[in-house]
C-alpha cells in the first residue's frame, strides 16, 4: 500500500501493518493511505 506522510509530505510504498516514514520517522496518524490511482 502507498502512504503519504503528513509531516514531511512524501509518498512511499510500505507493506507493513504499521508503516514508518523513511524520511522523518513518522508513524500512525501522521501517515495516511493513498488510495487514488493515477492512470498510466
Ligand atoms: Zn515523513
């Protein structure tokens, strides 16, 4: 699943149940799932 970090603004892929932002280390409510799919 893809997540967006609300603290630093990046988006990243993670399959973890409790993902952690690779940039700032945010977890939980600071991360929101990105559900919209962009057409290729
Ligand atoms: Zn972050």
